[in-house]
């Protein structure tokens, strides 16, 4: 049985059904996909979750029939001084672009950093990302001296960037990758340098019709393999003694199962479904949230790439607001980095119009000092206007071209997906997340809050790790 029909749960269901297991998926929502959601309005179609597909080879084993299209640039970076830098999946091309935009010394620095990032990626890929992980397994890395030196335990991503990159704009570019795992680059491990390496070496990709088509493809593959899908079927608890016995639904019905794969946030699992207070230790470091604008825009905007990020003058002020020091209250970022996704795909917008997904990083939802109450009356609308004003100050004034603007806050994500506080990535980034094997026999965990982490390819790898541990029927 699989609890949750997010990408991790669906990928696990596909693998287990293909291995001969009888699989039933219980999903609290009325549709599959989890955070990989889609919203449609007036001929516009928005991906409201992930906006970039990386490591497409991870999905090949699922036989989904995907035909992703490569992006170049993968991301367009607009720096506070107006300099524009387009990243490329071709390393030589990217070095040329860095040289033209920032100078030959910056290009040479990036090349040196890139060689280090390659070592980190290969060590992580071989030793960590494709297999179960624990304190013991990470400790065994110490026998691979070269791997350990590459991953640089104890050094932050910010520290690694300052060692190799002298240009503050390249440091800013690198810092942004910490937010891919929901954390602060000043505290994120240097091992996260593997993320830009993977993205730029294997490329960034787009699925025609939007990334929501991935959820549809996973659902179709489940149907073909005979997976039973029970939607609007919320699981209230996982019942176990020495091993898993099954689940209790919110309706009161008990459903027996020999194996349960939980595609829910680890906090939700260990706090609510199978209370395990000891397992909650270390899960308090939640990832950041995201404030989203869905914009229907008249006309065309040639200065935008598929993905464009507009950086602030003081990037650290963003992290200070989201990850405040003890005794300080988190707050919406006054001058945030703004990430705009605008697909040229005619399938996602009416003729002569553009569908914009605008994302800024924010504290998660809640009433604690480290969170923001996004349900406070008027806050979401006021902050939406503020984000549009920020874009205008950075040279992209779209306020008089809007057909509509809708908001999605961390509170909305929490309500829609059950993600505690609307934290995008569950536990904030690091090498040691909750493991894929639960505390009782027959219980396994997949998804972005557990090993190997958040993002579509990592979530899909978690399903592979779990399916391999369960084995064939």
C-alpha cells in the first residue's frame, strides 16, 4: 500500500507493481500529483509546484513516454547592477558567457569551481544519492578519503563559493542553489555544490504542456500496471505492532497491508500517523516556503527566458528574514530574489498572452517566531502588490498588462498537500535526512522530506531506493 499520490508515491507504486506486487494508493486529495499541481483559468495553465525538470534519465526506468525539451539558457540571471548572465548546459558555452558578462577572471574562477563541483557530484551520486543512507553509511565514506575531501564536511556552500569565486555575482548565483533544498547558503553544506553541477551538466528540461504532465504520465502508468487508486481517501493512522498491519482511514475503515510506503512529510508521519516522538528530533529545521503569483499577462516579454531570476542588492537580507537569529521574528522579505517562469508553449496560454509563475522565498506558515501567519487578513494581497512593485523597480513592470493575478502562500500549500507549514522541501537541506526505512518492519518512506531530498529527480530516486529494499513479489 502507498499512502500519498505525490511523485514519490506514484513512482513507488509503478516500480512495485512492475515487480509483481498488488498495489493500492490512498490519496487525501481528489487528484494525484501532490505538490506537482496544475491550475487552469481562462485558457491559461500554470504549474503551481516544480518548474524545472533535471536528470531526466532518472525517469526513463519508469517507462512514462516523456519527451522533455532542453532549455538553453537553463536560467537567465539578472544581477542588481543590470548585468545579465545566461547559464548553459554546455560548460564551454557557459564559460564564454561568463567571460563576456563578468570578465575572463570570473570565467577562470568558475572553471576551477566546476572541477570541484564535479568531484562532489560524483562522490554524492555514487555513495549517497542512489542508496539507503544512515549515520553509519555516511561514516563509511571516511574510508574513501578522496570522496570525503571532495564533499568537504564542515564547510558551507557559502564558504566553498568564497574559496573559489571572487566575483560577487557568481557567489550570488551559487548561493541560490541552497534555496533548492530550502535552506540558508551560510549554513547549507558544501556538498550542495552537486546541485548546480547536475543541473548544468545534465541540463534543464521542460515537458510540453507543463510539468503537470509528469503526474498524468505516472497516473497512466499506474493504471496500465493495475495499481488501484483511491482518491479522496485520507489515512488517519498507520497501525503496527512488531510490523505494519495496515492503515486506518479517516472514514474509520481499516485496510490491511503487509507493506506501507508513506509518501507524506516525515513530520506528519512521526507526529500523526505513527507517533514516534524520538523520530521527530532533528526535524524541526524546516525548509523555507514560497509565495507564488500566478499572472495572466497580455502581450509578449522577450527579455524573459523560460526561467529568469532577478537578484536583490543584499541577498543576505533575504536569508536574515527567512532564517532569523534566535529571538528575532521571521518576516516576509522586503527585497527578495524573484524567480519568473514563463513558458513559450502555446498549450499553456491563449494567443498573444503569457502565463507567468512568479516565486519568492518566504518563511513557512505558522505562529512561531520562525514562521509567518500567512492567513493574517490582507497580508497575501499586500505582499502580492509588493512583489509586483519589486519587479517594476528591477525593470520588469507588468502591472498595466495583467488580466489577473492570483496568490498561493505557504498556508495554501500546507492546506492542499499536508506539508507542515507549507515548507517546500520538508526538512531543510543536508546530507542526513530521515531514512527510507521506518521504525517498524514493512514501513518505508519516500518523498522530498526524506533521503535523498527534495526536487523531482531526488524524490523519484527515493522511490527506487525503497522499491529495491522491498524487492520483487
